[in-house]
């Protein structure tokens, strides 16, 4: 309701959308430690991975907190192998975009 605090938000950022995407892909593929972090979409940040917080019985290989139900891990069905595949694809996308900008 009070949008006054958003005035000027992001003005200091001079990166293009393409540059931001390349940086995001690099972060996901290289810097994100899935054993230590949980992606919190609702808050727009990373949390320490507390894998016991989730209501599902099997241990998660990747944590992405459901923005509407923090006790639900939306990545719960990923296996260790599929998480590795996802990371490889993020790395491949980063490499392609870094070279071509496309």
C-alpha cells in the first residue's frame, strides 16, 4: 500500500537484462551450495538449509521453499542425479550466453 519506499529502487543498477541473467546462471551453477542453502522465493534470498523443516519424509537434495507454504519443498522430487543434471544445464547456459550474449 505504501510504495513511497520503493521510489528510486534499482536506479544504481546499470546492468542489462542479459548481464543479469548471465550472472544469475553463474550463481546457480557455480556459487550456490545446495547442501548449505535453501532458496526462499517468498523473501527473495537464501536461507541456511534446515532440511528438517519440510513436511516430507525423504531428505531433499535441493531446497526451494514453497512461497505459500514454507514447510513444503517444491524441489522435493529431484534426485541427486537430477540435481547434478540441472546444475550442468545452468552451467552450459551460462557458458553459451557468456560467449554469444544470446
